[in-house]
C-alpha cells in the first residue's frame, strides 16, 4: 500500500471514491430493474434491438474508442499506467448497458459496475493529480468497490480486484484499500435502497464434517463447470474475432448481432434467455432463482444462455459476463444434480461460483463469493469446486489482459 493511503488524506480520498461508486451502483441497479421491467411489459421492444445496437456502436465509434477496452483497459492501466482511463468510461458504459437490457440483449452487470468504479476512481485520481503508484491502488479499489457493491459481496469484491490481474498470483499491496472501498461502497449501495437476490440452499455438511461421497460428486461436476467456463471464454473470443473479420464497420456488428438474437428467440420459442435472466413476469419462466427450486429446468438451458450471451457481447453490445455465467453455471448444476444424486439447489449454487472461477481465473474470490451469497456451511465444497473448475478451465479466461503468473498445470 502506498504512503498516501496510510494517511488521513488518503483515507478521505478512498472513502469519497467508494461512496461515489456505491451511489453509482445503486442508481445502476435501480435503472437496470426499470429497463428489465419495461422490456418484459413491452415485448415489441425486442424488434428495436438492432437499432439500439447501432446507436451503441456509433457512440463508442465516435466518442468512446479508448473506453471500448472495458475491463481489459482497466487491467492494463493497473499493470502499467499509460494513457489513462477516460472520464467518459462510466457514463458510456452505463448508457450502453441499459440500452442493451432495454431491448433484450443477453448481458450482465459486473462489467458495468467494474468500469464505473474504475472510471470514477480514475477521474478522482486525475482531479487530484495523483502519481502512477497511487493511481494504480485507487483503480484497484474502484474495481473492488464496483464488484462488491453491485453483487452485495464486499469481501469477494476486494479479493477479486487483487486476484483478477495475474493468473495464479496475488499481490497484497492494495488489500486494505480494496477491502475498505468494497465495504464502504456496498454499505452506501444498500443505504440508498438497492437490493440483491437472496438465495437459500440446502446444507450438505457442517464446517467440521465433509461427506467423501458428496465431495467426490462435487469434484466430478466441477470438471464440467470448468470446461463450460473455458467454452464460454473461447467462444467469446472467437465469435468476437469473426464479427471483426466479416463486419469491418463496428457500428454494424451489433445490428447483425441483434438480428441473430431475434432469430434465435423465434427459432426456439422463448425469451427466457434475454437480459440478466434473474427475474421474469411470466410464471414458470427459466430464471436464475428457478435453478434453486424444484422447477424443472431444460437440459439445454445453460447452452442456450451461453449462445445468447456470446452473440450479444461479441457483436458489440455492452454489459458484463458474470451474471450470465451465474445463470449458465446454475443451470448446468441443476441439470447435473439428478444424475449425481445431489440436491439441485446445492449443485446450482456450486455451479454458479465454479464456472465464474473457471472463466475469470479467480478461485479464491469465487469461493468467498459462495460464502457471501449462500453461507459458510458448504464452504469446503465451494472451495473444492472453484479450485477444480479453475484447473480445468484452460489457459486463459474472459479477460484477455490478464497476465500469466503461475501455470495451472505444472
């Protein structure tokens, strides 16, 4: 931790930044809920998805070129400060994500919260003319604040900001600022009325007793979660390359992506794979909370959500990958629970965090995410699942700017 953030002045800067990020997350969550409600109440908005995509593409083409790097730009700037994070990153990603969800794109919210956090942190650093070392710490704290407040998981948010930078290696120089920023941002977000989806799952063990049979089944399922995470990351990169290769003009890519999404909706006959996927106004809809109930989930639900999300984000729409990954992992866990003889809610929870661990190369943050979302009673299974998924998720992940630290297979 730099000398600045060991002083009263540094702590004041950190608290102000975290408060701003928490406020931005609260506004974002409220706005996202409104956009989702409008889309569900007005199904015809889906037909405007290509139009919305073109608007997003044009705005980023003319005004947001540096900001188009998204989370990867933040990671690069933390590794080696260069041109800096543009001030317009936060408002651009907020507008673009809300437009994506209003018209039916399949995307998440983590990318938006992290980029708003990084953008706000960078703006504060620029106003105060901080040096490169302090900018680096403040950017990491902004990432932690954004992640922790948007999911209501401050501990996981703090560790995520440290773990996501280098695969297999963490540096603790920014641990205290990241933790403080994540906790403060989450508190502000809650104080402003933001809420998060509650989950309740079966307790398979206590902290002191582990069933070897259950553990073996969890490990087996987690291999599948790791492979699914690798599949998502690989498809995201490859489909994005295809869009760039065959559609040179960036604003036209989300137009084509939007048309493909519309075609898929009518081909499979459901809109359940649009948007976040965490709630619906239709009884019996395939949603993330439904994975934790006795509702029957189609065996292909995880794959359809993967396809919808990859096309949406790879074509140029904005948002995040994490909430769709939660959906994919929970749906896959729900399907695997029957053959493995495990409670569907337990394996859905394990799938939710394990696929995140594999796709982002953050097994420790993902384990803590599981504890904060579902409680500590199944923490041994959570940890085992995240470690196994991480090991079986390939050499890279969804963030291309992550640097290799320690090889997964040695």
